[in-house]
C-alpha cells in the first residue's frame, strides 16, 4: 500500500483566495498558521486492485462486493482500479484543538481542507505518472447512488489505513480526521469526469464539472450500455 506525501503541503495562493484576510495583521497570521501546518503534512494511501465479476448492480473487488449502480456502469471486469484515502493528517486535526479564537479556527479549517486537496493532488499526479492516464475517481457519499455506508468496505480494500496515515471510520461512517477523502481512482470514460457530473445542487462553491443530467439518467437506467 504505497503512501504519497505531498511536496506542496499547502497551496498558499489558493488558501489566501478563500481566507480573505481583512488586513495586514490577519494576512500575516494566516501565513503563520500555514507555516505551522507545513510541519504537519497530510498524506494519501492507495492500493492496486482488479475488478472481478460484475452482476447487475454488484461489483466485486477482491473479497468485497459493492452494490452500487454507478460502479457497475463505470467499471468493467478486469479493469485495474485504485482505492485510496487522502487526509490532512491527525497532526493538523489535533492542532485545531489548541486554537481558541473563532477566526483562527475558521482559517485552520480552510488550511486543513487545502492540505487534503494537496495530498489528493499529489496522489493523482503519482497515479498519472505511473499508469499513464489522467485519473478520475468516485467517492462514497459524494453521489447518492453510492452511499457513505460503503466507507468501511472501501477501507478494507486498502489495509490498515489508521496505522499508515491515521484515518479511521466513525460509526456514522464519517472519516476522522474530518478533512479526509476516500474513493476509487480509475481510468475515466463514458462522459464521467467527476462526481459533480452527477450532482444537481446549484450554486455549489466546490463544483469542478458541470451537472450532466443525461449521464446521471443513463447511469441510473437498467438499460445503460
């Protein structure tokens, strides 16, 4: 289970764009917090797996079977996929408890979100370099057709995620630290480029791809080819 640690722990320009410090003192404090975070880097972990039998909405990966229509439509038997978890890391999560100022807590939440993004970006870059394709991913809980309750099964495909990068799954199926993301990387196709393609929520600041109503209808249809 390879571990990827990002060279760029924090994207300062992206952080400042969302933090929007009000004056020079705030600006300097955000940079101080970012410097603190740089000493507590996030990480990502992944495993190479092969898709087994696909029957109806069921997809077998190793000894785990997911019942999720989007997976059965987007994957094919014999395809190599890469289950993964990326996180800001427990070091960043623990440091937040030391902050008492609400504004600093808010900035630190933005920093942790930025950090998990950098870890995920480093992971995707490594997969692209090794495998020679631009990776895309599906994530449990990000699309209604693949519920977050699949989180423990996904973790089991990777191994001891807690031991390796400090991420656990709570009884609610949320990951701890909260600023973590899990999913399955694969070679995209059929018009799917991101979970956002299947989400019709309007005015979402995190949107990176337009909603594709036809693609969603196709994936939900039993006649999808």
